[in-house]
């Protein structure tokens, strides 16, 4: 048997499965709560918990700034964080294509280990399946996360109010642009790195500064524009965005210009949309500008009573236009 690649035997539940778990997953995920039993028994203390689940089928599975393993941790941690929940525990399930290099699998597990440690979350259980050649695009990961909600803090897409400001915590579109350039042979060279990052520390710092925050959303698939439309619909408000205040790096702006894409609809994996009362904007920006992943945070717009359910863009040339509502296949598709 070739020991350099995943084989169907690794997913059969016998000796090779146990070896794979011990040599790759247990080696990187081991902690006092990690279990070989059918389920982990966890003590989350008193109070409320948040729970989320997500699937990751990213192509390519590694990219400038991370890989599917890092992304699986960040995506789950960030979903919990947006609810004001400190990430505590995660489970992960792998579906691996027969013939996948074991060295690549270990690199994925190593990224997961490092990212989980940074986020303060423990991987406590999981599952491994091996699919036949061609049945899976290399590797799929499904995760579930549990976090403890912050006392006295509540956030929802339905809580936006007229007069609130809209903040983004970083320059937008980097993950989508990174995946697009690595997936397609476009002949474009650009210094773009995915913003993939775990954001609990970012959220915790904001909540410590003020609990008067109405909405926190992770601007992943569909980007900031899609998130804004979701919030406008849930809260029954209008949103006005000032295009010149939207932080976009020059490389991303250049790629979007060449390909006719709007950075507002490119995916992010380390950027949040935050909606809060205007009087809290100063302390939030001051806090974010000190953060590792939020130095480029900016106020980009306001919540309005007019144009309920719509997003209006104040363009860089001084005109107003309706931001097109997202629909159909958003490009690049990141998962």
C-alpha cells in the first residue's frame, strides 16, 4: 500500500483509518476534550450558547493566504463571533478523494491547528470518509461550532435603525479576487492575498468598547453588497453607501476594473459589516484601528428610513444610483 496518498482503506474504518486519525488529525487536534468516543461531552458553563454549522468545498483548496483547513476554522469561528459568542468547541468532518496526498492533508490539518489556537477554539470530535477517485474535488470539510454568548449583548440583521452608521472592518474583496486569480488562467499578475482570518478577538474588542452594536455580519459569499441587501430586508430600512469611503486595495481595484467586477460583491473571509448608532462610531473605529485584522476599518454609509429594502450608492462622481440587487451566479464562486 502506498503510504503517501489517501486510499479507500483509509475510509473503511479499520487499521488504516485509525492510523490516519492518529498520525494526522489527533496529532494536530489533540486537547483534553478531544475524544475517540462517538461524541464529546462538554461543559460550557452557565448562560446561553450559539451553535453553527458550515460546509467548505473550496477550489482550489489552497490559495495565497491559507487553505481549506484555515478557511473551515475561520468561517465557523466568525459565524459564532458575529452573534457575540466566544468560540469554544468545534467538530469537523472530512470527505477526502482517494489518491489525495497525505502530505497535503497534514498541511491542511496543521493550518487548522494553528488557526484554532489563535481563535481559542478546541476541535473535540470529527469524522473521516474517503470517496472514490473523481467523486470528490480533492477534499470537502464540514464543521460545527459552539460558542458562549456574551452577557448583555444581542445582535441581529433585524436590529438596524435609521441614523445608524455602516462600518466595514477592512478593505474588501481580497478573498474573492485571490480565488479568482488562482483558479482562472487570466494572465493577470496582482499582489493580492486572501483576508482569511479568525475574528473573535476583533469582535470581542468592539463589545468591550461598547455593547451598543446592532448588527455584525461576516461578508463572505456575495460580499458586502449582498450582506447590505440582507440587512436592509431583515430590518425594513434603506441603506446609503458612499462609494469613495469604501476601502478597496489598489490591486483588487485594478483586477475589478480589468474584469468588470464590483468589489462590493467579491467574497471576504476576514472582513465584517458592523452597524451601530452614529455616536458609537468613534470608539468603534478607534478600537478597530488598533486591531490586527481591522486597521483599515471605515464608515462607509448610513441606515435611512427612505428606500426600504434597497441599497443606494453615492458614486465617486457625485451621482446616486441603486446598487444592483445580487442574483444568479455571483463570480467568482468561492465554494
